[in-house]
C-alpha cells in the first residue's frame, strides 16, 4: 500500500474518533519504522525529544502488542525523567491511556485519563476516550456478572441433582 493511502487511512481514523466513533487510529510498521529513523537521525536534542514523542505515539497506536508495550515503557520512563510542561505531561498521560486501552487494561487507562483531565479538564481526546473506556468497563462488568450468575446456577443444579440421588 502506498504511503499516501496509509496516511489517508490514518487521518480517516482520527476523524472518526473525534466525530464520536470508537475508532482510535491504528499505526502500522511502516510509520513506526519512519519514526525510528527520525529518532536515529535527529540532529539536536530538541528534535530528538520531538521524534521520540512521535515514536511513542506511533507505538501505542500500533497493531502489534509488543509495539504497544514498548510505547508504554517509553512514555512511563519519560514521565519519570526530566520535568515536562503540563501540556507535555497531559499528552504523555493520554498516550499511556491509549496504550493501556489497547492492552485491554481499561481501569489503568481510566486512571491515566483522570490524571490527564486534572491537567486539562476540557481535553476532547481524553473525554472521548474516557467515555469509550467507561463503556468497556461497564460492558465487561455485565458480562462478568452474567458468567458468575451462570456458574452459580450450574453449581446449584449440580448440588440439586446430587441431593436428589441421595
């Protein structure tokens, strides 16, 4: 697929996300490789920092689970490192939330979104993702209750059958 088509698909996904769809943009290996080259070729420290942020963004939006984990690790390390501006911290917290969302760790994603929204309460990206995350948590809770109820029903049925035999 041509790079123009990939970039077009990416922007379509971003537009869908901001229009209320649940389609968080995905990033493929070619984009990640380009970001990695950009980091390696960075001429100044500032350009390297910006390139690392782009690489982190690409990694947490990857279709590959190992890339997502790598992106989470890079972002966590950067938050522990040098002090950053509130805007940079918000962006890193948001990207950590995306990474944990991609991993299916919805409660952890929500924690990072809450921290992000403490910095900027009207951040539309974070608000939109938080709604998606909370919907997933609620859905998982309902499924969990259904599974538990079914398991209890089966156990009661087995106990009743055993009791009738005796």
